């Protein structure tokens, strides 16, 4: 089956980037958001990303128009009916995702492959709520999507080898490098990354070092491009908190337990870059 039209459900931090790279790769893209305001904001993010590229001379103005021309926004899930491949990128909550997939399952053609960009929820659990569990994969992109090369392609025990290889080929067609992973909570990257990020918060809580010194230590001591607390601000403290809770629930291992400071910061609305303040002020 040739993939021509891609559906993207959710146009927040990750969904806007995913919609952008799909349009850049030449796919027609239908993007669904909950209301006109969220849709305008999401598509606006793509427009300003490309506009910055034009200003810097990296993107031709006509290329920006061409990419924007392939993106169609909607608030109606039924508008994704003709999509060949649909990527769900809504909040990290199983109930919200289940509702989206059940509605998509009823709206889309039987040939369409479904993918979730979940960081920590079970692909098998989501797949089982649809009638196309054999054509259901995880497609885990990284932030910022237009710049980060990696996509984890996740297979559940129900995914057919054909659909899995199509998803791998689709990720490659976006100019990304796919790695194959099984449906274990956190897949490869978050399984290793999340305990590290949570430990950085615990180190701060325990007074091992200041915010700046913890970040500088990991940058210069381990050659990381950014420190863990800066990275947490990029990812979003709310998103990290949801992921930690889901991983703790799955593995019952204290290394995944959300530190008190993380919970307090989320309750206080300090969510990182997206709210203007996290471990740093923006
Ligand atoms: N933030 C990261 O670095 C990162 C990285 C990889 C994966 N993820 C995963 O990507 C997903 C989205 O995360 P995000 O950071 O983009 O969150 P976000 O809060 O920035 O965006 C979520 C968007 O989904 C929209 N939405 C909610 N319900 C919807 C529905 N029924 N239909 C259409 N839109 C709906 C919201 O309005 C919001 O704009 C989560 O599953 C998260 O775990 C996040």
C-alpha cells in the first residue's frame, strides 16, 4: 500500500513537528486539534519554524509555501477518513488516547495503519481497543522533531511484520533513522533516560549541586549536548511527571518514582520552557 495522506491527531509540541516533517517529505497531511484556537496555535508553530528558516536563508520562501500548502487543519476527526497512515500525538493519558483510536477506527479505511507517539503507554493496550491491532505500531519521535534524527518504531505482539516494515519505511521516508523496539514501557530511550533525569532532580533536592552545576557537570563530564535539568525544561515537567508515574506503575521500581520536587513544580505550573519557567526562567 502506498502512503499518500497522513493524519496527525494533536498539534502541540510534538504533533506540530510531526505534521511538519510529514509535509516536508511530500505527504498530504490532515491535522486534527480539539478547537480552532489550538489548531491555529499548532499550525502557527510550523509557520514560524519555517519563517525562521527563510529569515536565515536556509529555506526558500516558495518551499515554505509548498510545505504549508500540504497541511490541512481540522477540528473534525471524520476529516481523517481518507488517510493511509494516522499518528496520534495527544496528551500522555491512556483514556484520551483510547477515545481517539476508537473514533479513528470507525472513521478510517481498513487499510490505514495507526501509530501512537506515546512515550510510555502500552502499544498493545491501545492496539487492542481497535479492530486493526495487526496494523498498529508505536512511532516515537524526539523533540524538536524537525531536528532530531531518531524515531523508535515499536512493535506489539499483535503487529504484523508487513505493517511493522511499512512503518519503518515510512519513518525512513521522513529522513529519520528508525530503531526497532519491543513494546516494553519506555521502549529503549526513555527506559534509560527517565531514571537519569529523575536522579538529576533528586541530586538537586539533596543539595549535591546547584541547577547550573549539575547541568555543567553532565555537559562537560559526559559530553552531553545539554544538562539533564535543561533537558527536563525542554521535554516539559508535566510530560515527564506523567511518564514517570506510568513507568513506576509498570515496573514498581523506585528508580522511576517521581521526586517530590517534580510533583511540586508541576502543581505550581512550572512546566519548563512551555510555561516560561521550570528549572530555569525563559
Ligand atoms: N514532549 C516531548 O518531548 C515528547 C517526546 C516524545 C513523545 N512525546 C509524547 O507525545 C505526546 C504529546 O506530547 P506533547 O509534548 O506534544 O504534548 P502537548 O501538550 O504539547 O500537546 C498535546 C496536544 O494534543 C491536543 N489534544 C488533546 N486531545 C486531543 C484530541 N482528542 N484530538 C486532537 N488533539 C487533541 C491538545 O490540545 C494539545 O495541543 C504524548 O504522548 C507524549 O508522551 C512527547
